[in-house]
C-alpha cells in the first residue's frame, strides 16, 4: 500500500478546479466574490464530492483500467479496492454533512449528486451516450451548486450550459480514446455501438454548440474581462477540425486534452467577466 495512492486516486488537480468552479458559480451569480466562509464551504463540498466520484469510478473501472490506465493507484496495487471504497464513501459523507451547513437546497443537491455518481459508476457508465450525458451534467451543475449556495443563479446558468456542452464532447472523445479497453470489458460505449467516425461527428457537434453558447453571456451583459473566451473558442474549433480530419483513438486522445485546456481557460474567462461586469 502506497500513501501517495490516497492522494493520487482523488485526482486532486481536477477536484481543485471543480472546487474553484463551484466558487466561480457563486461569484458569477452574485457579481462579486461570496463571503470567505461560504466560499470555503462550497469549495469543500465540491472538492470532496469530486473526490468521491473519482474513487468510485476507479473502483468499478478496476478491470478496464488494467488495460487503459495500468498506472492508476488501484490497478498498480497502491491501495486495495475495499480500502478505496471506504475512503470514497467517507469523503462523500463528509461533503454531504458540510453541505447541510450551507442550506437545505445545497444539502439536497449534494446528496443527489452523491447518489448519481454511484449509479453512474455502477451501472450507467458503459451505456452508449447516457454515461456521457451524466458526467457532463454533473460537471455542468457545479457552478449551479455555487449559485444555489448563495441563493441566486444569475450568469451561472450560462457557465453551466457551456460546461455541459463541452464536457459531452470531451467525454465522447475520451470514449473513442479508450475504445480498446472498453471493448475488452464488453462495454457498450458510443464509439463501440455507433463507430468512431459517427461518434466523432457527435463530439464535433457538441463542440460547435459550445462555441455558439459562449456568445450568450455577452448578450446577457457579462464584463469585458470575458474576452479570453475568444481563445477558448479557437482551441475548441481547432480540436473539432483535427478530429474531423482524422477520426481515430489517437486523435481523440489529443483532442480531449485540448478541450480540457479550453475548460480551464473558460473558467478564467467567466471569472474575469463576472468581476468586470458593469465596469
């Protein structure tokens, strides 16, 4: 058993970004940073729930990860499946308790997300397209969670929409990248059922939809600090053109990484745009 495995399995960078997106949702909703205590509670709930989601996903993906990602903590033996399960349940449970300290709506929201993450990892992930939509929904509602915590939605709805669309595209490309390992385990993901080329076209469609949706906050009056979204849209368009030209698992792997960078930059753009609104 490796101590660092307890950190690795969380995928802490992803959870850190998710926690910040939760705070961003509250900031975009309010038009300014929420109180420090509220921000900290939002961050902890989202970070811990994201950690639970990653752990339970690795728990059920153990056999697939032996093929696709053998260096992850569970397949390489850094910690056992049972210990990982208890660890994940504990972190998720703490998240739900913290959510109760925010407000009742935040508590129900967190509980629902906790259960949906388990259901996804247990049964829904291998289903064509359904699994992709669930992951994108969980990602997309992260800023909404921050907004619910402060009792106002505001521009957070636009952020959620963009996050949902781009993550549907990214999840499809990830499935294309992982097609061999998924086939070996009998999964029925979109590229296995509909083929790599057709799945690539669906991913491209959601990528273009993201670019279109990114214009909506401008019409809603977001601040001038939102201008880096032009770079975000450029990266997404570049990725879409790349996979359109050469649809393959290798290309999909590169493209999904580009979309991940675009997501990080989009978070920055929404933050700048929200704090410069009305300036």
